[in-house]
């Protein structure tokens, strides 16, 4: 049985009338959590006849407990759990006679008396509970509360474990036989705490020999846990499909590689083609009619290049995880070097993943295995769905050692561009790695003013680059970007303020990304101002409003005296872009400090972002007040006009009277 206190669960190995004995010695530092027992717990234990609790050489005397302040339901629950987990049928009968047995009892994990009795390995107790309380075994109703006591041998607890899982965990064949034959339970041993995770080979053998069961779950658990004996038993006896896939379309080989189970991978590959070769053919005593039959996977040969739902083969997984020793195993088992060119759903080869993850030794192993073949060149020039080569991914992830290795064996690779027109310098600046940037410029002569298809240079990317999480990390990224920009100053004298196709400078990019340090650096270093417009009249001040940066907008409008009334060619004001940011403080600042008046399209923009936001409500109120003020002003003007008109008429009348 077990006892839980302060979120800790303790197990007892001896449960007899009047005594509990812990299964394991309790360390001294845990004693304060256990003793003294609460009065309530002492009373609960005493109520079912427990007079002492033993922990090693220490005993806790419960005989002096006399005042009971607990509910009868609490007594029933604890006594029922103790009796069922201990497997003491006589104790159950005793509790029943005292009306202290609760067959509908459940613990915090929603375990029932069936779960408890399964743990005890007492078949007689389990049979008694089912028969005495008329528990249903109707599989159609396994998810319904169909009995008086809401008990069902197919009812899972909160951990997803059925009573049969606990029986499997115990390794008790008789109890499993009872569940499977008498109560028609289905053994779905995919639970991480089932018999396969415990490595009960004798139990697995019994189930295989006496029941027709699916063992895909068993294979996966044995792989993850490294139970090679279980895996060998299942595969060597052809009891399972070694290429069965899980919900992510991963085979056991995928799982073994990901879990870094070298011996399991080695064993699985020994069952693959061509490693079976002559030995395998002799063992199965089979003469193939045609050599091509070997590719039809007879006798459950392990397939090495199965792709999961992401398109990754086991080799992809090994390269991504940097498992060089496993990569070497997989390369030996590869029928053709062309298998190294298999791409996942992102168009990435295993070499892409090795380079992206920074695993230089794995990268070297892959390329060394195909040295001198066309595959070597094909791997170095292969592009993913974005047009990136392994050179791009090494630079964009900041792995300078991988890049230097790749460029040393294939120098032509430094001049490649991806689908956006980004070269390696673009990729390196996106990452912010000054070491790679220096190498590309000083060693390979790349131009920092080179443009992509949108006219964007690496300077634009540096200006835009900013961390979005953890202040220190964000600060570090901004400083690194400025360091690279300062390094590039000497190389951009011909065009210190480059513009993209839309006419935007790096200052526009820095402002729109709220990169304040970069903004100050650019303004103080280069001939550019926040009021400089792009082709549509969009300024860096508009960009700061779009970013919702109160600090940057104040810097522009208060410190630098920029134009707060600037509009784009399509009549969008600062308030329009501030509304996009949903920054109420900024919107109020622009309205009150600079008397900007919201327009209908400003409100519509704010509503498109969040229709119920405080910005929308504020703009609507200001707009309504403006309309009301306009109406009042119009009314006032009409009254003034009417008064003036009456005065004029009165004057005319007086003149006529004088004349007459």
C-alpha cells in the first residue's frame, strides 16, 4: 500500500493487523515531513486497527489516539485503500462487517478498488470485488458510469493506466490471464509504466505465446527504455513489425536514434539490408527468385530510410542531434550514397541539419563518406525550400567552424544566394555573428552593400535585428549588431545610407523594430534624420509609432523636434500607425500633446487589430467629442450669423426712417 503526505508518496512492504512497515528506509531529512503524524491521520489509522507504524528501527505508537474528529467517509476511503492494496481479503470482509468498506472509493489519481487490488497480485480479491459488487464487463459501456459503484475493469485512472497495466507492471501472469480471458480486457501496453518498460521478458513471452496482440507499443517502449532483451525477443521471433510507425510516423529506428540508444540502433541495423547480407540469407534459408526481391522487405528487415511526418529519416534525426557515432552506423547501413540526398518536407538534406545544428564532426563524417563521388558535390550545392544551401544555414546559425570547414573544401559555395536573393553576408548579419562577417569580407571579398531582390542590404538587416526576450539577451543582440555595423563603416563609404526598393533606409528599419540603440547610433554617425521619407512619404517617426515605442516617439518629437503632422502620400498620420500598435499611452500622447485628431480610418485600423481594445474606445470617444464640438461650433456660428443679420436689418430700417 502507499501513504501520501506533503505531496510525497510512501510505500509499505508489510501490512498486517495493527502494523505498517515501510518498504524503504526513510532518510533523516525526510523525517520532519513524516513525523509527527497529524492527529487526523493518526485517528484514521487507528480507526482501522493500526496501532503502530514502523520506519526502520523507529516505531510510531498509535495506541494512545482516542479522540476522533474525522468523517466516516474519510475512514472508509483510507481503510478501503489499505485493504485492497494489501491484498488482504479477510481485512476486506472485516471492513464490510463494520460497514467501513467503500467500493466506490477513489484517490487523487482517480484510481478505484480494482486498481488497488491489481497492485496486490491477489486474484481471489479481484474476483471477489467484481462478483460481489456486480461490476460490468460490457466493452460497449466502458466509458460510461453504468454500475451502482461506478466501477469498470476498463476504467483508466488519471495517469491513463488501466487495472491491467498495474497487473502487467507486477509481472503476475495469473492476474493478467484473469483480465484477458475472464473479463475480456485488451492489453494496450503503450503506457510508460507497463510491463515492457519494466523489462519483464518472461511476461512478454507468455503473452506472445498465448495471445494475438499488437506489440507496436512494446517495441517503442523497449527502444526508449533501452530494453534490448525485450526488443530482440519481439523482433527475432517475428512477433512484431520493426518498421511500425507511431502517431508521428516514426519507426523504432527513429526513436532509438533520437534517444541515443547506440546498442539498440546497432541491433536494429543488423536486421537491415545490406547488413543482413549472406548471414541473413543463410539464417532464413531462403533463395530469392530475383535480386530485386530483397527490396520488397521479406522477413521484416528493418528499413533504414523511412521518413516520419516531417520527412526526416533516421539519418536526419542523427545529424540534427549530433550523434556522430550513430551517423557512422547509419552510413554503413545505407544502400546508396544517393540516400544522403533524401530531403525532408522543408527540403533539407541530413547535411543541412548537421550544419544548422553546428555539428562539425557530423558534417565531416557525412561528406567524407561520399568523397570523390557526385553526391559530394550535390550535397554541398543542394538547396532547401527557401533556396538555402548548407553554407547559408551554417552562417545564419552562427556556426563559424562549420562554415570554415565547408568553404575550405568548396570555396565556390560562398557566392550562393537563396530564393530571396540573400547571400551569405545577409545570413551572417541576420544572425549577428561578427566572426563570420569578417571572414566573408576579408577572406572572400563579399560586398556589404549587395542587395537582395527587394534592394535590402545586410545593413538593413542589422538595423532591424533586435531580441524580443530576456532583457540581457536583447541588450547583447543590439550591441553585437552595432559592433558589426561599426566594423562595416569603412566598407560602405560609397553609399553610407543605402535605400531599399521602397526608399527606406536602415534608420526606417531600426525605428520600426524599436531598436533604440541602433537608432541613436545611425543618427549620430550617418547623414540621416527621422523625417527622411521613403517613396510613399513614410518616415522613421511613422515607423516608431507603428512599433508602439513611446520612448522612441518622444525622442523624435520632443528631443529632435521632428514633424508630428507628417502624412504619407495616402494620407496616413502618426495616429494611424500608433493605432496599429494598440499602445493607448502613445495614442493619448499624440492626441493631447500634438492635437492630432482621429479619422475614421484610424479607428477602423485599431478595430482590425482588436475591436474591443481601449484604443478603439478612446479614439471613438475623441472622434465623437470632435463631431459634437463641430456641431456646437456650427450652431454657434449660425447664431452669430443670425445676430449679425438681424443687426444689419435693423440698421437698414433705421436708415430708411431717417431718410423718410
